[in-house]
């Protein structure tokens, strides 16, 4: 697996491969969160997998920080078509996305695992699609964060 982290200051960095859970490409949501934390960690980030609250409603699964680069993301696992259904974005996430967006320079959004690839859907794209009343967002090469078992596209 090769993953890339984009940074204006550092260009593109590649992280060394991680072992896959259960020896395959399928992961549960919890496994995907742990996987992303390890991925951030191996790429020089301090990464925190935020524990679930009793209500189960935390806006972010992971906060990852390296120098002045910050990611605040929620992790989602998808199956079926190469689209992320917007009904899976919770109201508290949208509220937190907005607050964090206006108060920080963090990269805010969703990490989506689908068919051996990890996509980063940015907060701006999610909000725009919801405002346009789209039912889903298509997972495209522009959103590709990394691939598992293949080179980056």
C-alpha cells in the first residue's frame, strides 16, 4: 500500500506499507479508524482516535497533527457503488465541521474506505452537495487519498 499526504510546505510524502486486518481488504468501521490512526502515525503525525461518547455522537473519529498540518476526520466504510450516501453524514458532524472550519486551518472531512481505496471527502464538497440536495457524492480520483495493494493513481 502506498499513501500520500499532501502538504504545501513539504510536497507529497509516502508512507511505508501497513499490514491489512484479517489479511484481506474488508474492514469494519472500528478497524478502519484504527488503521487510519496507524497510517497517520507512520507518516509522522500525532494521531488520536477519539473514544466514543455514551451517546455515540462525537463529530470526529480522528484528529491528527504534524507541525502546522491538522486533519479532523470521521471514518466511514462503504460498499456497493462508488458513491458516498450523504444520509450518513450526521447533523452534529456538519455543525462541528463548520465550527472547526472557521476556527482552524485543519483539513476537515470524511475518510471513506471503499473497494481497497481511501478517499478524503472535504468539508466544502460535502456541504455543497447537501446544499444542492444531492443524495450522494461520487468517489473520484480527485478525492483519492491512498490505495491499498496498488500504487497511487
